[in-house]
C-alpha cells in the first residue's frame, strides 16, 4: 500500500546526544544504574557457568555436600542478580522521569516564548501531541531501553568471551548464525524507522483534527457536517493505521527471525556437542553450559533488535520535540532592547508597511498620531488591516518598513514584556481559563487582593451577575465559557483589563454580537476603562466610536480617510457611506459600490 513520500529520522546521533544532555543532569544516579547493570550482567553469566561445573562434579563424584554447596552459590548468584536488577530499574525510572520532566518543562516554557506566527501556522492539537504523545514515547523508551541495550551489550560480550574460553569450536558454530541475524535485522530496521516517523506524524495530525473538531462541534452541528468530519476522521485514522501497521509488522519480524535462528543454533550445539562429548573432547557440563549460553547469546541480539525499533520511535518523537525547541524565540533580536518603566500613551505610526509570510502586503505606508489619552478608532472592511495595526502595536509582529513610536521611543527598542505589561486587551471572543471567576479576573494582576477583584468587577458592571452565580466569585468556569453568556464573558474580560490598570488599551470588537442591554453595560464599563488611557478601538458599529479623537478608515491596507466623526461625515467618503448604511439612510450595497469605484 502506497503511503506517499516517507520522511526519515534526520539526525539520530544528534537527537540522542541532546537527550543525553538532559540525562547527564542526574549523572551520579545514572552511573549507579550502569553499575547495577554491570553487576547483574556478570551474575547472569556466572549462573550457567556454575551450573555446568555442578553437572560435571556430580557426574564424576556425586556428593551431597557438593550439591548443597553449588545450590547455595546458585541461590546467592540469582538473588544478587535479582537485587541488582531491581535497583537498576528503580534508579533508571527516577532518572527517566526527571529527564522527561525537564524536557517537557523546557518545551512548554519555550512554547510561550515563540512568536504568534508559530501558533497560526501550527494546529493546537499538533502542538499538544508533542507535549503528550511524543514526550510519553521518549519516557517509555528511557524507562526500559537504556537498561536493555546496556545489559544486552554486556551480556553478549561476556557470553562470547566465556564461550570461547570453554570451547572455541562450539563458539564458532554458534556464531555462524550471526551474519544471517545481521542481514535480516538490517533489512527490517531500514524499513521500520521511516514508518515509525510516519506513524508519529499521522498521530499528531489526527490529534490536531480531533482537537479542532471538538472545539468547533457547535458549528459542525449547526451546518450538519457530522458526516463530513466523520469521513475526514476516518481518512486520517486510516493513514495512522496504515503507518502503524507497517511499522509494527516489520518490527514484528525481528523476534520471529531471532527465535528461528536461536533454535537453529541450539540444534547445532546439541548435535555437534554430543559428538564431541562422545569423543571426549568436551564434558557434559560444558554442553549444558553452552546450551544455556546459546539461549543467552541470541536473547541480547533479539533485545537489541527490538530496542532499536523502540529507540527509533522515541528518536522520531524527540526530534519533533527538539524541532519546536529549535524554533526562534519571539525575543530573539539582535537589536538592544530596554524595559520601559511607564507609558504616557503618545503613539505614532510613521510610514509603516507590513506583510505576513508568503502573503501580499497587508499594510501600505500607514501614518497617524495619537496623543496620550486619545481614543483611536480603526474602521474598514474585513481584511483592511485593522487587527494588523494592533498586532504591530503589541509587537506580535514587527513592521517590515517604517517606524512605530511610543512616547518618542522606537517600539523595536522596547522589550515586549515591559510593553505588554502596560497594555490591556479586550477582544470579541473573550478567553477565560478553567478556574474560578475570581482567578480569571485576577489574571490581569496576580498580586491583586480579593477586594481589588471585587472593585474591578463593580467598575466593569460584572459584580451583580457574578453574585448570582452558584458560588459567586468562587464559581468554577470552563475554559470555553459555556457556563455564562457571551456578554458576561466580555464583562469579566473588561474586569480583568480593569484590574491590570494598563496605560494602553486595545478593544477588538468588544461589543460585537451583544444584546442591547448588555451592550449598554459593556459600553459604560469600557468608558470607565478608557478614561485617561490611549485606546485603540476596532469597531464595525460606528455608533460606538462617535466620540473617538481620531477615526482611521482603512481599505486594502491603506489609510483612505482619517479625522473625527464630524469631519469624516463632511468629507462624504467611505466613512460617510458606512454611517449612512448603518443608519438606514442608504440602500444596501452602497458601500461596496463606493469601494469598487475607488
């Protein structure tokens, strides 16, 4: 079955070295793990050797004392081996969990340092898959594979050494299966690596699709698209099944091959060893020891082959994690940036142009000024560049050309953290967190007291409805805000901005899709919030921006008009047409006709 182009694990060695950098933080405990692995491997080799000696002694001169002594030694050896194995497992689990914790923390911290463009290009579910599935894959491998690989290598080398010492002839016969093992393993593992990488990619895509459809389940049902999303899910699920099928099928060949060759080796040793024993070339005890070692010889090879597949799968996951960690941080800037202790609110856009990646220019030579405390309204059709202006002001992006000045300072010379700490944002779809109403409001100022939270809620006209909730301010909200209405979510968002006491405000359609009574409450709260602060308001309802100090009218990324409400009405341009349309004094489509005629 054709799966398309199959990506390979790009850098196994480099990824393993990066994982080791995390493990090395617990190097003392890890050395203890390796010590226990060495001890258990030595004891595993000693057991069969003592058993062979015991058999020869019993055949030559049976004595109860000898049998008892050898049994005691065997018990000591196997008890010591079990203890060493328990310690190595216990310590390795500790090292593995600490390592994965550090990697996950590093990844999560780095995600919050990435630019907004990264999250626009990658699905939330795909990002979540790297934090969960890929990290869990690494965790499972660290818990078992390091011990297995080290044990297998030591056991293999030790077994060959003892076997050569006991009988070079039988050893050479046992090793005849190694070239076949190597060839078979190489053929299999060359195919499993690409499929494990493909499996992880499809798993991430499926998680992203599930997250997206569950988040938008209301829209899915509203448009009766259940069958469509089910079919798309089946398609992605089928791709994951196919990649997983080939990965597991090929990797499943390894134990079958090893078992077959193990039985072949065992047959050779028993047959040839029996002939040598008849001729007196070797003792019965040596044959017993060799039959045990032959099993012990192929088992580490089998384990190494199986662990190779597991490690490849983990490397594929770790590589995806490091791919995120290697993304350039938002604050990575060669220019020297400084913290700005306070903002008065004087804003100037000076010939600013901007375009998103691989997209036509969004803003063209935009220029305007705002004095401290001014309200700047941004008006225009969808895609005109209104939100882009506020994104540049928030430094989610930096302008390609031109300069943005805040209190006379170039915005690119101000650290993002100090800038955003002095900004408040209220958007159309307010984001609430899965915590109490109190903590959602306090998010604007984490050290705010309960009294400050209540005062902010009162200022935002939210106190009355909050007190009617089941637990008042301690009511637990869902992250999607399903517990309360959209207007109530907006009031909580305004209270959150209120408690932060920002110097700059961005209001993006803050009163959109709200009933009239709630809109009045929100407008009253916004009026209090905006008082004395420089505010940027994106609004389609022109009646909410009549009193703005400056209205900037945008079309296709260009400023086509700017002025006060009265000034723009007198000009009779696009703003006047919009106003007439919303006031019901013009026919539908007049604004579109005006735009098309530009």
